[in-house]
C-alpha cells in the first residue's frame, strides 16, 4: 500500500505510544496509525490500522525506514506486507515522530542513521533496556 498524507502526529500516555498519519481535513480520508504498548508483554507486535481493511491488526515489523518525508514498513505476513507513507511536516514535529517511532520500532532506520543489526523487530523489547528514555516514572 502506498499513500500520500498531509499530516503526522504523535501521542504518548504511560507505556502507550502512537503515530498517526492522516489527511489535513477531519473527514473519512485515508490514514495510517501505528501503535505499541509496553505495559504488558506484547510479543514484539505493533498495532497497525489504516483506511484499508487489509492493513489492520497486530504485526511483527521486519523492516522500517524513515526519512524526512517518507515512512516505510515491511510486515511479517504473506500478503499485504508493505506500507509506504509520504507525508509533510515541520522539522520539530519530524524529530518527535522519529523519536516515538524509534520507541515503537527499535530497528527503525532513519536517513543518515544506520539500522540496528539486531532482531529487535522480531522480539519483544523493553524500551528501558533498549536505551530509550523512560517518559513516565
């Protein structure tokens, strides 16, 4: 699935993290939402929801990349395994999106940053052990 969206936002609450890509208006347009929680063992799964019913559920992320205007996911499943989102945002918001996505997907590769060579995307990761900052104590 490839989709171009106008807006990206992040949310965090306790051990729950979310990134939402959507069109600028508040209608029923296309969107891509990715979430992860660390309160309970999630088996390393991310929750993905989109306007396309074929891309809704809990999935292991095989590979993920982020650059200034594009986010790509490869999911561990036989069909409908690739998601590519192009988006627009300012620098400050992009840095926050990158920070939250790195927590949700520890092996996220960013432009000018190498991808971690671990199985972090296939395993459940405790963000505190992965070196990510603890947001709430």
